[in-house]
C-alpha cells in the first residue's frame, strides 16, 4: 500500500479523530484558564500527571471509570496548585507553569520508579474497551472519549457565553479591576476556572494513557504546548480551539504514516507538527495584533 | 519578631527550606532514610574534591544558559529555548572544531570554534526573535517549538553525514579547541570532568552583569523590560532591542558548549548537554540579574544534579527535578511576598503627604 492510500483511508481519519482528544482537552482547559486571565503553560505537566494517575488507579482497581476519574482529579489538583500560586501567591504565571512542568516531568518518573521499578513505562492496563462489534465509523463516532470531549467543548462554549459564571470568568480575564469593582470575587473565580481547566485537561491525559494502554515517561511529547498554541491560534474560543487541535492532530497522524511509509529520514517528519505550529502562530499573530487575547491576562485586580 | 519574619521571607532561605523539606518528605515516602540520603548527597558533592569538581562541571553549562535566560528576562522575554539553542550550538562546535587543521594553535582554534557555536545559538534564537519582533508571536511558545525542532534537526544532521559513520558523534575536535581540565593545574580534581570552562563561565557572567549596568545596550534592554512604552517614547528602537536581546541570549546559551563539547567530551554526541537549557531557566529565575545570584543558583542546581546521581542507586535521581520545581516555586512565592511588602512601604509615604501638600503647608 502506498503512503497516499494510507493517508486518504478511513482508518487514518479515525486515527486523527482519536489523536485529537488529548490536544483538544488540553486546549479547552487552556481556554478556561486563560479566559479567566491566568496563563497556563502547565498543561504539559497536567497531561503527564493525569495520564499517570489514570494508569495507576486503573492498575489497582481494574476499573476504567475509576482511572478516568483519577486522571480528572489529578488534573484539577495541579490546576488548583497553579491557580493558588498565581492568584493567591502572585507568582508570575509562566514561572509557576515552568516550575510545575519541571516538577511533574520529574515527579511522574519518580513515581513510575517507585510504583513499577521502571524508568520508562508502566505495565499495560486495559484502558477502555469499546465497540468491538461495531464498524469503524460507529466505533469512532461513539467512542466515549470522543463523545465526552465534544460534550466538554459544547459545555465550555455554552458556559462561557451564556452562564453567569462564564460572564464573570470572562470579566476577570478582560478587566480584573472592573470585575472586582462590581463585586466579582476575582481570586475565587480564577481559582475555580483554572481548577476546572485542569480537570478538563486531565480528561485528555487519561485518554492519552488509555489509548496507549500504559504510561510512558515523557509520553506527552509537547502536546500540552501545541494545545496552548492552538488556544492562541483559535483566538481563545472553545470550538475553534478544537478545530485547530484537529488540524495539529491530522499533521501528527500524517507524520507517523510518512515516517513508516517512506525512506526519507524520520526526523524530518517528526518536526512537522512543531513547524506547523510555529507557522500558524506567526500568521495569526500578524493578522490581529494580540490575536483576541483577553485584555486582563496576567493582570491582578488593583 | 517582625524582623525575624522578614528574614524568614527572604527568597533564598525560603527556597532552601522548601527544598530541604520536600527532600526529606519524598525520600521518606520512597522508603529511604532522609538522614542517610542527605549524608550520601553531601559525600557525593561537596564532601570530596572529586565530587566538588563534578558539581563545578555540572554548574558550568547551567551558568551560561542561566546568564542567557537572564539576559532575555531583563528585556521581559522568556527564552525557554536555551535547550534547543545549546543543542544546535554544540553540534556546530563539534563540526567546526573537528574540521580545523590538526595543528591549529589554541589562540585561533578556540575562538573560531566557540564563535561558530555562539553564532549557531544566535541563529536558532533568530527565528523566535523575528517572529516576536515582526509578527508579535509569543516567544514562550515559539521557543518551545524551536526546542522540539532542534531535536529533530540535530538528529537529522547527525544521521545524514555530520557524524562518524554508524555513530551519533562527530570526530574529535582538534587539540587546540579543547578547554583544559581543571586537574591539569589542580591535581585534587583528578577524575572529575570540570574544566577551565567554569572559570570562563564566571568571568563571562561577571562581564555580562557588569555590561547590563554600564553599557548603553544593557541599560536600554533593562529599561525596556521595566517599561517598553516609555522607552519607545524616548525613541529607543524597542523592537530591534528585543530582537537583539534574544539573539544575544541565544549566543550565550550556545557558549555553554564550552563546558560540554570542548571541556568534557572533546566531540559532539547526540544528547550531550541535554537539560542544561531548562536548568538555565531555573538558574535565571533564582539569580535575578545579580552576579552572585546566578553563580550560586548554578552551583545549587549543579549540586542537585550531581547529588541526584550520587543517590540514584537508592532513590530515583528524578527526585532532584521535583526539588528544582519546588525551589523555584518557593523562591518566586517568597519574592512576590517580599515585593508586595516593600511596595507597601514605598507607596505609603507617596500617598500620605499628598493631601497636606495640596493644602499648601510649607
């Protein structure tokens, strides 16, 4: 089969959709956090922590639901720590995010060795078994992770635009001083927003781990950062962020096929998603100065 | 009592205390004895002259990359890309250093090699610099992407002919381009990989931190970091200065290959010096533009890295990465509190006399 046949096949499409999930969840988490005014580069670390938590808990309990919940809770916890450092501690959000990524990158390896005595990967878990008797299309469209990601995206979009909490969240992101002046508890709103964002991102981490049926050290491979770029490219809006993630995931799936199917050195294709991210970022930043960023991002109420 | 609280809030103390607490907790949670591990940690680092040499060796690239990140930070830019800049620069050092004629004297070979490395580092930083200056793309994301791209590009170049066939390393650099080991002059460091690059690193740090205060470029960059709009109003070419700061930062990150390629291995190997770029971010966050801060930060994280290796048989060395993260958080937290407290003191007298002054009191 030639490379082109593989690329235009239905399997490839299904693969792309499945690969979108971790990106999409992370970027939805990023949207929630950044619309409230807190920059979140800790997404990478959140993905790692929640992937490990999901695998560890499923390994012990044997339950996929428990594993999933563990991943979400782990994500929320890291989000909460990030929020507490930034909102209450007034630490620079990028510094806090970098420190968390560093600590969680090392911490997940540390726990991996503590639990399983391996520095590379955990034993395999079952993950989520779904739709063995169904056709490819139904199996992808009805995949619990695909459905829940879509549901979360819809909830984010609706919640941000239509609910009281969403309005307050956006107010904190656009002008924290004004929000505080009209009686919004900026600190608490941001704490909730970033924690929720962490939980959503944690869903993506669990999906990533279950997809591969194990935890691998450094398995996120920059997905959190690409998701953050997707947030910027999408102008901090939920549905466009999912769309941007779909595009990046398609590139990711494409580079894996190209690596396997052609004789060109693999490294050329491996950098493809990152080059594309860089280009997209340049184009979007040029088109609109600021790119629709929340005006109060990184600012504290006076 | 109040004074005691102030002193306890001092960022360095907070960082060390939090790091120590986390060390004890994590070691204990892993099932080892914190007391024994701490003794082992000390023995493996500052306890012997070999260990001390190894700490200096680990601290050398960290000091260069820390200085690099710090320079960008003065302009208000986060250069997370030191990792990629160093990778590309190290390859350049390995390639150029090994292609020089064997008999090239050190006075020519060393500057040429390190010049090539710094140029490569600056070139790698030029992409995010241009994206920032011309398009306004956020440098944090673009430098992180450039790190990933560097990984692929270095791997590709190594695989496609720059390395010796069948390996992932270049040929040995010519003798003139090597930085001598410290044990050539101080036999006590025998066996450790520390080289005179550590002396160069300290000298460069002193020069650059001095230049921040004494040169026009340095002061402009620092003032842009404080208030870019004011500097633009003063007709300072802000965009150019930001681009130049990132380029200089990339060049300094590339200079870290003095400690790894030229001082340690004598050739470039894929993955050599990995992690020094990210460590540099930590050093810069601790150092905050002060000579002493940067040197001590590099020594602290060098100690942690070397200590991690000393403990690795009993406790995973990744423990030290967790500690790094916690130390950064604690220092940043204490620093923010301190600044809030100082800010209060500074703004109070300005706010208070405003009313009487308006009333025309003499």
